[in-house]
C-alpha cells in the first residue's frame, strides 16, 4: 500500500523558496550516477548516518529500491541533477514496527531554500499509508539546522542524552531523538466529523 501510494503520487512538481521549480519522485535504478554525484558532493561528516563506505556498487543497490517496505527513498531533481534525498526507514517486525525513521540530506549548493522541509513533508504524507503511527529522527546535538527544520514540521524532542555519541576522533556529542505522531485517515475522519 505504501509503494502503491507513492507510485501514484510521484513525480510531482514543487516550487522552492527562491522560485526554482523541481520534481519530487522516487529514486530509480537509472539514477545511480546522479545519486552518486549528489552524495559525493555532501561533506563526509554530514552523511555519517549512511553507515557503509560510499561506492557505486552500494549506490546501484540503493537505487534499485528493492525493499521499499524497509527503505523508501525520495529525491528532488532540478535540471536533471539530484539536489536532495529523504528516506523513510521501516522495521518490518518488532516493538518499533509502527515507528518509521526519517533521514534527509540536501546538496550543499541548495540549502536554506526548503528542499529538506518539502521532502520530509512528502514522507509525512506517505507514512500513514505504510501502516506507521509515528516518525522519528536521530541527530547529534550539533545538527541545529536539521533539528530546527523538523521542529517547524511538527516534530518534538523525545530524548536528549548528553555526550552519548562519539565522532571519528572519539569526541562526545549529545544524542537527540525527535518524533512526531502521524494523523491517520481514521483520526482525520473523526476530527473533521
Ligand atoms: C539539515 C539539512 C537537511 C537541511 O536542509 P535544507 O534543505 O537546507 O533545509 P530547509 O531549507 O528545508 O530548511 C531548514 C531551515 O534551516 C535554515 N537553514 C538551512 N541551512 C542553514 C544554515 N546553514 N544556517 C542557518 N540556517 C539554515 C533554512 O533557512 C530553514 O529555516 P527557515 O525556514 O526558518 O528559514 C541540510 O543542512 C543537510 O543536508 N545537512 C546534513 C545532513 C543532516 O544533518 N541531515 C539530518 C540528519 S538525518
């Protein structure tokens, strides 16, 4: 149902704060080179949530979106260039199966013009169709821009643990967990009567 909803919804045009018209769509197999270029343009310390080392092989696998019920990636495209991505991560079983996790990344040349907020808004629209009740996002406490952007979309701080994380040089950083309760179709129907 999740993928069907997304396939029916995309591609869709969006207007950025500076007037640029872009397209939001699902990441596709043919995107491998484009997506690789995009990820390489983002400083390594900013994409640390992508755990394995970046290789074209890994990117090709990612672009195939072979497990959309576990990881569903949306991209924003401007002039045939990928300028942002947002991924909805789902666990198919276990205690957190009703909680999706969001990650988002914007190309350094396209920041501050709503790319991340528009992409996360799209994930907020898709998530209830994936059987999810909540979304969460994890950060190190220094990611103020990302934390503020998600606050603006309705996320709230669920937990902050000082010094819980360690960077490459083993320096401590705060762990921050944000979350949002999703309005399901049933709740929406009750709310509007
Ligand atoms: C966090 C990130 C995704 C934000 O992307 P973005 O497309 O620039 O964000 P948006 O333009 O949608 O909105 C973010 C808000 O922060 C502001 N902002 C963006 N870059 C900023 C900067 N360098 N300094 C201050 N404010 C900034 C925007 O103006 C906007 O606020 P506003 O609506 O009050 O003006 C991007 O900086 C990034 O990719 N960072 C590295 C990865 C990361 O931290 N991801 C989140 C963890 S999953």
